[in-house]
């Protein structure tokens, strides 16, 4: 038991028993709601005992600092929700016996994406262990933090006196919260009180939060819409079901007050907003806070249900549509488990809690009054795109990444970033010495790497590589087809050079496909994997003098797009990365580029790493996106640009062209290159 002594202060009125007569035991005290509650209880000046895990030292130190000077002594007791009697030692149980007035059980797993057994272990078994401990140490009162999820999918208003009437408990989180509450109601041998908060979000005054769930899952979607759709453009959406949102400071204040009110044992309190919002309404509140366009027309779900029933979509047609919708939400970072919340039919009455809280002046602020603070805090501090290094580490730590062309250029830069982020990087290239240099750099930075010298154009060599990998390495989680070659030569200079096209197809297309076919069976069997094909902006712009190169990359893109559809329901994702000109050994033979501003390998590696994190169908730069739009809306404009570039810039000496030093370029050519930076010329 670790004890932190802090100066004593006054004991606020309302404490049952008066100053010096109470002590608190709290599970989940270092969690999101818990630490706000602990700070309020610490101000009462009574001893606090907090259950902590051995891995929670950072949170313990933070909480101790937060409570310094608030008037209580904090004792941190190591234990585990999953262990009998919470894993607390006999010596600590002896110290607690007869000393605990209020036992708060907040410890639980709040994760809609968690597995059923994890939720059962934490929420149900953990509650049973907490009750057993409360009984053994003689706690005078047991306070249980339940959830509105324990109502399941009840169709209508759910009151504080209702429990058995819970609707469909078809989600493991709903079921385990219901079962845990049932344990308290049926087996607790001391006076108990139950609290059911709504969806808990950040602090209403600061926006501070340390967890992303509930409405936060929609923030990235709102941000994406804001970034591409003008604010004035009206949007159409579905009204959806109900959500009830409350800020954490209200929950902590209400919990602390209600726990000390006389004569309310055996009661349940809804810590909810008096107003239940429809999903469409809540989205509009946060969209307004984000300065994003709002849903001007929200179609009621009853209408869409009747429309769907009237259309009589066959099951084989409905399933693909549903999967398309789920994939679209996944691209926006919305977990599949959240979809069930979008048509929640339950509203909540909090008559008892609100009557008692009104006497203390505790009320839920209107969502619109503090939504902007929640949004601001998330966008400034928690948006996953703010720190790509952290997000990359979360995605690739412990994963095995097979990267071809890893000895130099884009491959080398990407390998170094992945190694530093915690991935096991398997590098493939022809030059063993250069591969060893990259491997040494990765290892020196604390990473892990393996190297294989192989000429991927040679089918027997590639087959041997795949056998070696299967025997010596863990299953491949991510394949990056980066190895390639480029030739910058006008078509009229290749009339007698069909081998240029054949050579590029061998390395840029066939080698990549051969390797992909080698790792796909295992990925599909494990129902997880990601294949990334490095392509070129030239494919999007139809760049002049790159016909052979673009054709080989276009073939790879077509293969990748087809595979994406075929393996989507088997857990394997495919991404095409269209890169602009990058300053690598491959671009070095074109001396013209020495005087142009090209992307650096590290910048290209950032694009590749972002694709690993987001798993889009296609990743490119802003120029690439613009090129797609131009090609779709005004293809002739793109032909003019490419025709002019062909006229202005000659073939390089390496391609058999005449010498063309940068000094000989016209002002027109220099301006053209500056305006269309990073395009292939």
C-alpha cells in the first residue's frame, strides 16, 4: 500500500456522519470518471483508498498531484479486478476491515469493440470480486457505477425504477453491464446505490477527456466532410435513434452528491441529460461546433424502414449495400460496433436524480453550450492525424512488414520509419551490402529487421524467397510492393526498343504480382493483411515520355483494384500509392531534375506510412487529387499540359537524347516546372 499525505482542509456540508467519520474505497479511481470523482471526494478531507494496477504508476502519480492540497490522505492499493477479492493482499484487507464507509465500484471495461470474454471478465466477474471484498471488509455502503447500456434496446422511456424490463441485450457490453447490475441488486448484503450515466464526454468547461468513444467516433467523419464540402451546402442524413450525452464533470458532481444524501439506499439514479437527442440532432450540434455543414434534411428512420420494406431488397442485394456502408464508415474511423448505437430506441427518465440534484444546483448544461469545447479539445490534442508517428506506432508495433526495394530511396526511408515505429521490417533488394546498411540503421535505432537479397524478376529466385520467408519469418501482415524501375524516353525513341516495355513490366508488374500472390493465401486464411502498391502520379496525369513506366504501373494499379474487391470480405485491404517525382537513384539519370524541386524520400515515406495507418483505396498528394479531377472533368486540358511538357523538355542523355543542361532551358520551361511542381516531365 502506497500512501500520499496531503494537507487537510474543511469538510463540506452534506457528508453523512460528519468530519472524520468516513473513508472511501474506490475501484477505477484512476480512470476517466474515477479521477474526477476522487478529486471531489478528496476535498472532503477523509481518507481515500484506491485500487490500482501495477501498470498504472503514471496515472497514480498524476492523480496524487491533482489531489495535493485538497485535504485527504490517498492510499493506493495494488490489485486486479479479475482476481478474487480484487487481488488485494491479506495485510491490506486487514487494514481496510471496518475502515470503509463508502465502497465505490467504478472499475469496468468501457469498450464496445472488446471481446465478449474480456467484457465478462472485467464487468461481471470484476463486480462479483468487488462485492466479495466489500462484504469481507465490512464496508457500510456499496455504490455501483452501471450504465444506461443496462437498459439494452428498450423501445421507449426507461425509468430509474426499471431493470428487468431491459430490451434486447444483443451486444456484449449491454449484456455484461446488465448482468453486473443484477449481481448488485440480488447479492449485495450491504446498503447499495446504483448510478447509470449516459454517454460520458469531456469536461464541459475545458473539453478535457482522455478517452475516445461514443460521439467522438463521429468527429473524424465530421472533420472529413468539413474539409471537402462548403459549409453552406445542405446535406441529407438519417434522423437516427436516440443518444444521451453528459459531461464528465456533471457525472462526478452528481455521483459525489447523491452518494451522501440520506435515505436513498436501494435506489437507482440516472445521470443523464433531461433531453435525449436524436443522432441527427447531435451530429448537427457537433458539426456547428466544427464549422462544418449540417444535415439540413434528416429523414426519419421509420420512413427509411418502410421504404426499405416497400422496395423488398433481396438479401443478396442488401448485404453488399450494408457492407459498402460499413466500409465507408470504417474509412472515416467509425468502428462497426458503433453502428448499433445509431438507431437506439431508448430514452431515459431521471426524475429522482434530477429532483435531488436540483437542491444542490447540479444540472446538465445544454450540449450546444459546451460542444465547441469538446470539439476544440479533440481537434487540438486528440485528432489521430496530429501526430502521425504515434498513430503509426499504434498500427505497426509487433507487425511484420515485407518491403521490396528497401536498400535505397523511398524503400530505405520507409523502412527506417517503420523500424523506429516498432514494426519487424523484412527488406528485399538485389544488393546485400546496401540492405545490411539499412538493417544496421534500423537495429541501431532500437528496431528489428531481416534482409533477403533477391532478384524479384527471376521467378525461381522469387519462389525461393517466399519459401524462406514462410520458414524463417512470422506471417506477413503488410506487404509494400516498392521495388521498381523507371525509363524516361519518348515513344518515338522506342520504335526499336520493345525490350524497354518488357523490362519495366517484369519488375514493376510481374514481380509485384508474383510476390503478392505468394503472401495472399496466408493473409486471407488469417483474415487480416494489407497490400500496398507503390505507383506513380504519372499514371493519373498520363505523363509524357513515361509511356513504358506508366503502363507497367497502371497494370499494377488495375490488379490492386481488382484484388481489393475480391478480398474485401476476407479482411485483406489493398492500397495504391501514387507518388510524384521523388529524388532517388531512379530519378538521378535525368540530370534535368537536379534543378527542379522534387519530393524527398522521407516525404514520400510519410505518404506511404499514412497509407498504412488509414488503409485508403488510393493515397496521393494534393496534386494527384487535382489531376484526377482534371482528368475526369476536363481531360483535354490535361492533354494540353502534357503536350506542352513534351515540347519543352527533351529526352535525357541516359535515354539517348541530346545534352540539355538546365542553363539551356527557356524561362517558359522553368516557369512551367515551378507551377506544376513534382509532376513528371
